[in-house]
């Protein structure tokens, strides 16, 4: 089960043989993984006693409860069509990361300077998926002196619960809420919900987590600011200076200044930001940045979030998506839609949880562990 949830089934055969000396076929590993994954789906949807799934309720609420969600990608095929791949397509997975974290508040902003990572040309270009500019590695336009190194103020992960599914955002919201209640997240003294600019993230937050502070992951605006700077200036040094200025303003909570500057530039260029702009239009990145910041301005009060001891990036969520994709995403990986894809996502998410829920479920799973269940062939 663990091998099937970690690597492709044919590779799992080699692992089991080389590490454990067990001769198990790829088809057997696939059947067992899909069977248990389907059982986890049924248990989740039936909302039965928590102990049956291995997802026991924790003893005490966390000091800081953080919910993050994001989309992933999975290649699917039509089910019941015989050998081969039929009607292949990319589908979106819904993923959530529920974190118990350390917590401390501060009288003042513990890190008012733009972090060094966001002043590194190569790193920022990678985040924006652009070619790096030919400028020094770090920029010091905002200060003539190197900013002092500060103690790490960021909350640290204590325990992680993971969810992944093929369902729509409406159904996924109930899944996240159920898991959050099981982890006693709504009883936490400090609560935060992080996401990117996707509308379904904030629909889930408003519907299921209205008492959680909504925070836009700071990394996502950087992509828009960097590409907008390339349209606002021509020379590499000016582009970088423009980006650093806007990024620093957003980090320090001066988002309205950036919005005003972008709107003023578009107005001087005779461009109405309310009207669609062609993708190949040179001003399109500025329009996109203005809209993104305007739509998310209420979730970008980063100095306040830092004083409250809340995270401002969803790096842990990005990491989880990569961990899920490591097993399910690939040019040669096709999952039956919907049962096969949903089953493998349940196994993968359970294996990635910090509470050993997959191991606990397997030990409590009814029936003989050495004999195939009568209905297993129908799964």
C-alpha cells in the first residue's frame, strides 16, 4: 500500500522485491491501492465515526490553525473503455493543507523590510517564470545600507493534515471544513486561511471559514508585479528598480499606492483598465497587475498579519501540491476518471498526513488482511 501510494506500480514491484524480498505483481499492487483508496472515499463521504478512518480527533485545539488550499493537475482517461487511453485530458485536483503551527504575537512588525529572497534576481525571475534581468543579485534601491538580519518570526509547522480530491470546489469546501472540525481548528485562538487569486479559494473561505483571517499568498502578486515592471520600463535596471519598489510597498502594506501608480500610468497611456486588453498587448501585464491587486487588496495587509504572528506565504501548500503531483502527475500516467483518480488521491493524501492515519486505518480495516474481499473485484 505504501509503495503504491509513493511510486508508480511497476516501480513499487522493484521496491518490494529489493527492500523486502516480496514477489508482488504490479497488478496486485494496483488492485490493493485502488481498493483501499475507494474505501477511504466511501468512508469520507459517509461521514462515519472518525476512529474508523484513522482520523482521530485531537485532544486540544492548536494555538494557531492555518488552512491553505490550491489546485493541482492530473491526467485522466475514460473509464470502462478497455485497454489503452481513451478521451485523455488534464483535470484539476483540489488540494488542502491544514496546519497546526507555533504562534507568537508582536508589538511591532517583526520584519518590515522586503525579504532578501524577493530581492534576488534569479529567484524572482523563477517565481515569475521569466528570464532573469542583467542586474546585481540583490537590490538596495530602497536603502543605502544592508538591512539588519532579524530573528525568524515565522510560525513553524507542528502537524499537517492533507486532503486531495477530484470533486468540485463546493464539495471540497465541506471536506476541508469536516477535517478542520476534527482537528478543532475553529477553537484555535488564532486562525488564518491562505490562498492565491483563484476565486474558488475565497469562496471556500467565505462559506466555511468566515472567522479565519483571509490572506493572499505574497508570492503570487510578485509574478504580476515583475511582469508589469517589464512593461513600465525599458532598461533592465529600471525594470528591476520598478519591481523592487512595488514589491516593497506591498510587503509594507502600501498596496493602495501601487494600485494608484498603475492606474495613473494606464490613464496617461489612454487605456481603460475596465475593458478587456488583448493578450499580446504590451500594456496587458499592467492591466492584469492592477486587476489582481484591486481584487485582492483586502487580503494584503501583510504588516498586520506579521504582527499577529500569521504566515504570509503558502509555501507549505505549494510543497504539498508537488508531493501529490509527484505520484499522480506525469506524461505517461493516466488515471480512470473518476474512480481511479479519486482513489489514488485519497491514498496519497492519507500517506502525507502527519497523524499516521493510513497506517491506523490499515490496522483497523475490517476483514482478513491476507484474503481478498469478495467485492474487491468490483471496485
